[in-house]
């Protein structure tokens, strides 16, 4: 397979990918144009994005997710998020911001391009990696994987799920509370999205909120020491090749305005997880039956890294061994927005650090 040579391939144009592209630009790397011509002697990079438009996962969020309630938004490096109406939908504001960012720094993102596989060309440890896509192949000295999680919603298995006669959907596919008006909705999940949607849906429907574990509410609103400890725990997990854990599972839930609003209305009541699903509802641990028209799974996402399978990096535990954003068993590969760098701030830093490592290595081997 013929492949166009480039120094760095960045996979994904969300927060992490654009951060990496920005720092490559700052370090003198030139983006390959959408119609690649002859290769120059200047260090080069290309950003490949599976989406048809800028904005990453933000363009798919539900309309009622307003700028005032977006969790932990942090601007991309070098260009702050322009002032926005707190009541404006995040899926309108942020994709436009991402588009302007790409234009401002001339990042020349190639889209829509879906990466199908990343593999080694040969056994040479300093040789190129082959990045195969549905629009041709690239040969890269380094690959920065920034594919995030949005395309891999996690659906936990529970007995009887296939027998449920009502509707089941994941947060990934949520549009509006209006479609559940007058129904009974079981909301599953302990994260921020579950609480946001509980508050919203409970205004038009009868809701029942369930989690596998008790929810620990963090009255300190993410105490710095607790957050550092949580991130360190996730770093240990990915270094050992375990699937990345959730930072919030350690720090606890925040008392956000929507959590407080749900509590004030008496709907923020956590129930233990059901043991099975039946045709018209769920069976509780004590044997009681709870009727349901809808089950909404707010159960998170998993890393979208199936295209990395040809590299054979998965451990028996199911993760990839990563330290400081770099695959331990394949140092030509960086994984950012993975594990401890899943937050927006973390993704920015991981993009910067990946580029620093690439530049330092290039200088050392020059």
C-alpha cells in the first residue's frame, strides 16, 4: 500500500487533537494541505477527523445543554472561548469556536476521514507507523491518538435487557426531555450527565434514578488534594495496562446548580441498581417490581481505540500501558484524552506534552 509520508499524524480533532496540532504549529511543523502535494523538508503533520464538521463531540450534545451548565469547559490553547450567552446551547457555541480555531491557526484538518487501522511497517523500532484510512494511507514517524470516547457509548449488560418492551437509549442519543413527557423513566448512572438529565427529565416525567454504588457528594467542589489523588490513581491504572477509571468515582459528585435544583424538588433520590429487566419494567434487589416506559443509560463511554488493535498493545486486563501520555510498548504512539487526560484541561496539557516529547526526541537524534 502506498502511503504519503508525514512526521506526525494526529487522529481526532476534538479538544486533545486540536491542542496537539496547535503545539505542533508553534514548534515549526507545517500542516499538510487537504490535497497533499510534494513533501517539503519542513517537519510536517496532518490532522485526520472522522466528523464531517468541526466541533468534536460538542456538535452532537443535546440542545438543552447550555453554556451555563457545561461541565469544566476550558478553552483551547492560544485562543479563549469568546463570550457567550449562558443560555446559549453548547452545541451551537462550541463547534463554531472549534471551527474558528482551526481557521485561525491554519490547521487544515482533513475530514471526514475515518482511520481504520494503525500498524507497524516492519520490526524497525524507529521506522514509520502506517495509518490506514478510508481516504488513503499515511506513513508517520509518530502518531498522536486523540479519538476520545464519544463514538463508544458503554451499555452495561443486565439480564433481560433484550426483552424490554419500552424504549432504551444512551445519553449519546439523548435529544430532549419533551419526548418522555408523561412517561416513567429509569435513569441509570452516577455521573454528571445522569444528574443533569435527571433534573431536566423529572420536570416532565416520573423519574427513578439508580446507581450501582452509593453516590458520594463532594461538598468541597473537587478539593484539590482529592482531585490530584484521583488523577494519580487513574495514571497508575493506565501505566499498569488497566482500563482507565473515572476521576469522578474517586472525587465524588459536585453539588452543581442542577443537582441542588433536583434535590430541592425532591427528585434527587438514589435507588440501588435493579437486578434484571423485564418486559414492562425492572426488578429491584428486594424483589419489588418497578414499572418503566424508558430506560436511559447514562453509563459513560469507553476509549475509541479499536483502530489501534493491529499494534497488539492491549493487555489481558483490556487497557494499553501508558505513561505520561505515551504508549509504553510502542513509543511512537501517544494517547491523549485517554485516562488522566480525559478532562478538557488535561487534554490541552497532554497535547502540549506529546509535542514536547516529539521535538525533544527529534533534537536528540538529529
